[in-house]
C-alpha cells in the first residue's frame, strides 16, 4: 500500500462523516443489509408489523382476483402494464393485495421464480409507511432479492454515491432501479415480476404534518400523484415489471390515472361495481358464525336449527350493506369468550335507537376510520362540509333514488344562492364513504319471505308461490356507501372530527327557510323549470312537518313567510309537476296523501285558515274543465286525483268533528265549495266528471253519496 498522505498539508481538518468513508473503503459491505436497514420493512407483504395480515376469505372476491390473474398472466406481457383496483373504505382492497402476494405461485404456471417482485403497503398509522421517503428504497431492496441479476449494479450505485438514499425519489428511482435494469442483458427473455402498491391514499407525507391544514391536504394530494408519476416512469421503460395499484377512488388519484399518458397504459377494476359484495359477506359471515358456534358450543338455536339461524344471518348480511370491514368487525365483536355471542348478535340486529353504546359497538373501528377520512380533508372546508352533510341527512327522503349526488348538491347550491359546485367541492375528500357523484344506482335491501310464508299465505287466502329471497328497491336516494356513516355523522365523534356538529335540525330550518324564499315567486299561472324551484314546491311541506323553531323569533318569522306566499299557486304547481320524469325530487305522492291534510290541520289558527283557503282556491282552479281536459292521461290528472282524495278524506273527518253524525254527512258536504264545484262539473263536462268519479268514487261515498 502506498504511504502517500493525501492530507499531508492540511491543517485544522477533520472528517465528520466517518461512516460514509468507512462504507466507501469497505467494498465488501452487504448492500442488501444496507438497503434493508433504510427500507420500510413493515411495508413488505410478509412483515411481522402487518401480522396477521388481512386476507380474502376463501371463495370471495373471485372476480377481482380472476381479473388480476388474467391481466398479469396473459401471454405476452400485459399490453397495459398498470392495473388500478379501487373501491370504498372497507371493501377489501388490502385483503386482495395480500391474497395476490401470498398466492403468487398461482399468478403464472410453471414458475421458475417468484412472480411477485416487490410490495409496498402504505398505512397512515406508521411513520415508515405513510411517507414516500422509503418507497423507492423498499422497492429496490425487494427487486434486488427477486431479480438478483440487478444486485451488483445497485451495489455499484450505492458505493459510488452512498448519499443516494437521501436524494430525491426521482434520482433514487433512476440510480437504484432504472439504470440497474438497463444494464441487464436479455431483458426480453426475463419473466414478468409484479409490483404491488396498496393503500396509495394512505401516503400522507407525515413529515409535513406541521403545515397548516390546507397546505397539508394539498401536500397529501401532491405526494400521492408523485408516487403515481414514479410508477408511470418505471412502466415507460418497458422492463419486465407490472404494477398493481390499490387505493380508494380519491378524486385526484382518479383524475390523474384517467389523464394521458396514464390512461393509455392502465387497466381499471372498480371493486364496488365488480363484485357481488352481499354474496361475499354472506359466505364470510356464514363461516365465521359457524366457527363461533362450534367453539362455544352454542350451535343449537331456539328452533333446533344451527345458530344463528338463516333469518338472523340474512338480517346481519343486509345490515353490513356488503361492507366486508363491517362484517369482519361484527365477527370480532361477537367472538368474545367472556360474553354471550347470542346476546351480542341480537344487540347488533336491533336498531341504533335501542341503546347501542359506542364503547361496546362493532362500529367503533368504522367510526375511527370515518374520523380519519374527515380529518384528512382541508380544515377550512369542514364548516361547509358539515352543512352539506346535514342538508343531505335532512332531505334524504325527498330525492329520486336514481338522481346523481352531483345533481342533488347542485340543487342545494342553487337553493342557497351559491355558485354551482361549492357543495360538491366541500365533500370532495369523502368519496371513500359517499356513493360515486355521477352514479344513478338505486339502493334497496334483500327480503326473505320463506320463513313466514305459510302464515302470509293463510292471510292472503288461496294458494301462492313463495317468492323466496328478493331485492326490494328503495324509494329513497341512498347517498352513503354504508348505513353506519349517517349514524356516525350525528354522533359526537363526527363533531370532534369536524370541529362542529352535523346539526340536522338546523339544516331542516335552513332548508325550510330557503324553500319559502323560493316559493315567494310562485303563483297559480307560472311555469317552473329550475330544479331548485321544483325541489322547493314539492318538498317544503315535508320539511316543514318536521321543522322545529330555534326560538320564538324564528317561529314568528317562519309563520310570517308562510302567510306571505301563494300556497294555492304552490299546490297547483305541485299537481302540474306530478309524474313528470327527469326531476331530481322523489315521486311526490306523499305531498298529496300526507302533506295536503297537514296543511289543512296546521296551527296556529291564523295559519290554518290561510292554508285551508289556499287548498280550496287551488282545487277550484284545478277543476276548471279547460285546464283539466288536456291532461286527462298525464300526471296532472293523477296529481289532482290524489289531492281530491286527501281533501275529501279531511272533509269527512272535519264534518264529523263538528257534531254531524254519519247520516248528516251529505248536508255538511253540500256546504263545501270544492265538493260543490266537483258536482257541478258533471253539468259542464260529463265525461270528465265520470273519469274523476271512477278514481274518487269511494271518497264521495264516504261523504254519504251513492250509498
């Protein structure tokens, strides 16, 4: 060795980074060990940190697993090297990623090497796994193991520049993965390796949490898009690598993947739309409850059937809304050796109003998940988010089940005088729990009549074929992916996460006030087209019926508004709109069946007189032959029929309440102007009268006519 001193003339000189020089001098260092010490080892699929990992229950998620296997196992290599699997919270994305990782030998037949090259499971709760800092290092470490041919080139890169592990992710990618692969011979003969990235939405760049909330939320979006761009760069090199990405369908992730050049190289699986979630959950719960019953020796139920019994099992399946996370949480809750599983299951099947406490509830983990989702949204959006969510809860029964969430929130914006899109932006970060904004899917539930069919058949009379289990479509718009989320919104947990309460009563007061403001421009002869005016005309009574004033001043102000609007004009417009397609509001049969009688009986007396005269004026207007004749076969006629039925039923009760007996009903009815107008219609247009009589004949008989 030379005795030359390279620092012979140096004075006051010291080497502070001695470990760096030691590494450079020691060419025998184990580069794998060096990478492993700096990798996020907990992000690897078989790490102890993730034990026990989530796995797909046998026989579930068949469609998604089959499509992943078909995509990766195609010959030649997949034309699109990236596959994005997305789905809401709790629908098994991580379980799918883990199942693919563990069952990797089934991805390709006749494997001579592992087809899984690397995995990275992001997780919000781990400082190593919720940041991108160790992402490339972790992938490089695993690729060096699964593709050992690149190990010497990675070692060379680290020896040449040991601080490479502290440099920008893009530089790490180039030096540790791209350049080593480029130096290999025979890449075209090398089998494909699968790189699995799960929970991309959980990458929150935790070292930036000191930022103010808005900057933090923006940084979270930016870093997730940065990870996507790193994957796109690696995919563009045409190495024998394919990339499986799993995440929630966050708007910024979706927008980036659906843009060029990502779109042309990416396949997509919508987990929510692809799988039969109810069938998967049923299979899982059936197996888990059988295991619990056997382990605790409670397999015999009340009727001699295996616990919990078919009806309870199906009730529980329906309660999950197909959410595997909820099902797994429920299973863990019931499987308590110190408690009574039968009692716990019964408590779960009861409605929330029957005293379920959060501390012992199986929804605890879901609530924590929901709080995380809300807290990840920009803090300044929380007040508007709370208002929008409260408005949704207050009006959830009045919208058409096939109307998109985007359309509904645009109606709310118009109603409040906001710029269209404000409400949609306020809930932008909640796509993991909200139904897709442009989905027209209708909710519903499964109903099984088989267990009680004999009793039902006896009641119906005759011989009937049992319909068994069938899906009953909901008449209401289902905004949320799981029923536990609206329950959560009205809890103190949501208030803690948002910094303000989701106040449904306050939302109802706001909506009533805004509807009445809209109604101030409505009259008998107008023609309304805007959805927010239609919403106001059709829903204001439903909202008012559950309205509670915040104080006496609020009560007086609302009564004053009600007295100032043309209620007769509003009723006429509601009848005109009845049955028309394309409206965002629900089929408003309830307006005529329930709301009109409510108007006729409301208080105080001054308001009741105003409403009664308004209903009378509206019906007198609607019964004009010139107006009615052109609409004998459309919704106008149907709306009038429903209104008349409701009115005549109210009239009968009112007459009897005034001291008349049933034999004197005709005398009382003959004094009513609407009834008289109906009778005189026979002289003006007998055909019209007969058409009406065919529909409301029973109501007229109820007043003592035609008996």
